[in-house]
C-alpha cells in the first residue's frame, strides 16, 4: 500500500509547529482492499478509513467535479488510477498541497514551500471558488498564523470577493459556519478570522450581519477612545484571547455589544440600555448558526451584566447578590471566572487602556466566595419558612458581600 502524509501535517512540520493531526492519502487501492487490511471505513461522502492502530485518517486518492452549489455539491471519483498529483490539486491552498514521500522528500507540485517561505495563503486553481467553506478556512488560517505574519495573496483575495459577490458564500450551511468559527475562536488570534471575513472579502456582512453592522457606530470618546463599536469588539476579542483560552469566553466577549446596533442614531454616541437591547439579536444569531447552549448562556450573561461588573464598586451589595443569583454564581458548577474574563476583556478592549487594572474581578471573586458559603443551613430560626428562607439567605449573603467590599474600597 502506498500511503503519503499530506496536508496540514506537512505544512506544520515545515513551519516547525506541533502537528495536530495526521492525514494520509492512499494511492492505488480500493475500499475493499482497505477493509481487508483491517481499516475501518468512516467517510460518508468519499472513502476515508481509520488506521487499525494509530486511528489516523487514510483517504483514497480522489478527484472531484462540481455538480451544484455548496459544500456537498461535488461528484467524487476515487479509483486506483488517481495519482498523488491529481489528489493534491483538488485542495484549497498551495501550502496544504504537499506530501512527504517514502524517502523523506517533500512532493510539492504547486509551490507550497515557496508560499510558506513568503508567508502567503494562495489558492491552487480556479476550482477554489467551487467550495464556499474555503473562504472560512482561509479566515481561520489567518487566526492561526497571524502571529507568524501570514497574509492572503491578492489574487486569492479577489477570488474570495468574487465568491461573495456571486452568492456562492450564501450556500454555506449553518453547521459548517459554526464549525469553522468555533475552531477560529480557539486559535491564537481569533479576531483575525473576523477581520479577514470583513476586510479581505466582505463575507462578514453575509455570515455575521449582526457583527458587521456594528462597524461605523460611534461610542462616547471619553470611555471609548477607539470610538467605532466594530473596532471595539475586535479589540475586546483580542483581550479575551490573552486572558483565556476558553472559546466560550471569547465568543461572549465578541457578542456583548450587539445591542448598540439597535440604538437610534439620534441618541449616538450614547447607548443606554444596550445590555438588554441585544438579547433577541444574540438569540437569533445563535439559533441561525446552531451555536451550542453553553456558548449562548455565557454570552447572554455577559451581555446583560457586563456594565454591572464594570460598576461593581458602585453597586449596592444587594444588587451584587442579585447579579450573582442571576448568572448562577452560587451553583456548584458556575461560570463566574469565565464571566469575569469576558468583562475584563471588555474593559481592556479600548484604545490605550489595554493594560488598565481591573480590580472589579478580584472583588467579585472574593464577594462570591464569601456569599456562597451561606445556604439554608445558616437559617437557625425555625419560624422562618417558605419564601422567607430565600429572603433570609439573600440578607445574609448581602451582609457578607458588604464585609468584603470594605476591604476593596
């Protein structure tokens, strides 16, 4: 069996980066022969098999022909006569179309090594425009490799723009959009994903119109020196990436100001009530893209209470107690740390304020820890029953928060 390591494993090996997964292409074999060797078939749309020991993916070499719009609109031809070069040309970028041969040499028919050297994302052929997911993949690569200085080749950028104008991008299915977005949120520079979709090809308006509309909406300069709301949310995402590797934190940070798009223009740059104005917008976006519930839940909490968090020292202890209850901070499995990371990212995601301390987080962590110790066992008066128990717990928790506040103010 002739099997060659291909794609991302080759690319990242040459970049001296950790290899996340290993994909192999198999030449000259049939599905029956692979199964006979002990491989397990897992591919639905084309022949892919899992190695019996390593569990790496082995795909039969194939060529593809466009038959209709979208990610699945291809006819696949995978027979023993398809050679390695035929298989590689169907891939998206030159840097993903290399293979390692038996002797360790790099098989590179489309100039991938040169583009790696020049740090360029370049499409292999005009067939790139047949699959709209490739626009998302390039944007995701921007998020992964921005710190290395990679950029999109001008001709590839033009092709991406054409895919948006011609409507090919509109055939993306929600599951694929979210899958690529979730991966991008986990990369080193997630803001670059959204920047590429907006600045390089104009796809953000079609895929994330709720985000795209924020660009150009002003905020008060005394609080937001960057002024533009769209610029602000990407700065917040950058800060979130520095504070946490958790993609739910990064998603919440990105979504927190959606309500500012609904502020009447005559009230700009003020955005009173934006914390609740954006709730339905966020829910609509999450429903459209099939965003998992844990992402949506944290994003809603941050959207509704990020201003409370910023004003923590100004709030009455009872209000802080109510906020903790609303975001589930008293539960054994709570998301307070993630909530605070997203809020801190918002405070730092402003021009010139990136390194500003955020003591609110320390205060709220200490306040929650103290208040959380109070439960029904703290109610020793047996005459207190029913709803009065909850009110009594609230009073005791508020007292604990008051004590903590004195240490921080």
